DNA sequence: ACCATCCGTGGACGCCATCGACCTCAACCT
DNA sequence: AGGTTGAGGTCGATGGCGTCCACGGATGGT
């Protein structure tokens, strides 16, 4: 992970569809060299994948909610996690310090669907209680923060 | 936005670096047709961009926190937002229903940097109080949820 | 029935991805 | 010191891809 790798990561974070040739131009190496570096960043796990950033409303997911979860005292955290993993509406899942063990970010199409999700969460074994906050609007999300100050 | 468009969106959400030729094979059209469709999805704002998904620890951002913000009674929300926008550590910013007007997701390298961020937030004009929860681990994040059930 | 429009296909051409051969340099061993 | 080794780069070649263009078939309005 030298400065060129960080530069590549940065470029791909801002536009994952850049060609290797273009990346090569930007970092001042040849295309095969960049190809090999990116390959190593992928296999080493630094680059986990490439995702299109989609306007949620456009695909019928206009409701965003953040849900805190309090676990039962004797709950098996792995089982709870597995249950959450089977709910596709849960886009993100953080294991938190504090009374609420989990913080979930969920995205659904309607308030009715959110209600159904909350009911399912409360029925999940190991879940003691849920606390849901609705996002009125998303100002921004997953903004990539610059990782390499010296962009040559 | 027909079924083929949804299919394309789905494919690009899971791998934004797929070639047009490959996309064409998967949806059963020619490459130029796919090229044009994707172009329209981009200009219409459905596809906002393409991002590499980076392991945060690998780029020195091992600490994730979620921060609730209570605004002053007379605060100018736009000014507060602008201040947040200038803090690159804030990766996501939701405007919420409830006492806490904003929910921020921030990512920093160390607890010390988190402390500095919280101090800066509390000093920001319009911010009455902050409530920070630290994520001990991220189970998953921004998992794309399937948007087109019939992947014919 | 006609025409305009939309959306697709197929062909062409230049650029890109990717492989292999070779080069350079630094580290290390003897 | 000199030789060896390995990592990581360049260059050149080739097959596939991106992208432009001309063309064609369905659809809907008049």
C-alpha cells in the first residue's frame, strides 16, 4: 500500500468504471502495471467490490429508517444476526457499544412495509425491543473521503 | 424504467465494472442498446455514479461512529448542513424526524480524531448537543437489495 | 394508409484489456 | 565484490470491447 495504491483506491472510489488505461494515465504508470496493482488490491481485500450508486426513490425504495435493537439478556447474538441477514431491507448493520446492541439502516418502499419490518424485528427471537427513527431526507450518503492528500 | 432497466441497475449494483458486452449478454440485448440504456439511466439520475467498495481499515479509517445532533431552537438548518458538509469525516448525513434533527455517520482513524470531530461539532453554530455511539464492528454496509425479482 | 418516433440490430474502426518476454533495481548470500 | 533472486516495472502483440453510424421493424397519431 504505497502512495500510488492509495491514489488508485481514491480514483476508483470516485469512479469505479474508469478504464485501466485511464487509471494508468492518472497515476503515471503503464496499464499492465495498474492492472496488476488493482488485482492485488482486490485479492488482498482492500477493494471489496464495485457498486453502482443508485437513486433509491427511482427503484421504489423511498423510505429510509434507522432502527436501534436491544437484545434479550440471554440472546444468542449470532442467531439474531443471522435473522437480520435474511431481511433484505436491512442495508447496513452495525454492532454497537451501548444499550442498543445493533443499529440497522433499512430501506423500504412505503411506511406500511416499514411497519411490517418492525413487527418482524420485534418477533425475532433474541430481540427485546426496537426503536425506529425515520429519515425525512438523505442529505448525502457514503461520500468517499479523500485518502491520499498528495495527488502528485 | 422497464424490467430490463431494473435488471441492468441490479447487475451494476453488484458489479459496477461489468463491461457493456457482458451486461448485454445477461439481459439479452446488443451492446449498443445496453450502452444507450445505461447512458439514459445516468443522465436521468437513476444511476448516480460508480464507487469502489473499500475496506475502511485498509485506508486508515478503523473507527465508525453514529452521531445524533440536536439543533438550537433558532438554528439555521442550511448553515448547520453546510458546516457538516465541510467535514469530510461525515460520510452520511440524514435529516431525521425526532428530537435529533440529524444523524451522521462518521469514519475516522482513531478515537482521538473522533474526539476532535465531536468537539468541532459541538462548537458548530446551531448545534445544541451531540450524542455519539461507537460502532464496535460493521456486520455489513450498503448491501444492495434485489430490485428485480424476475431475472429472466 | 401514411409518416414520425422509438428502440433495437449489425458492421466498422480504433482503443483497451491482457498476456508474455524482457529490463532494472535492490536485497541478500557466499 | 559479485552473483542470484524476486518484485515490479515497460514494451509489443492480439483479440475483444466501446462506440459511432446507417439501417429496419413495431407503434401510435392523424
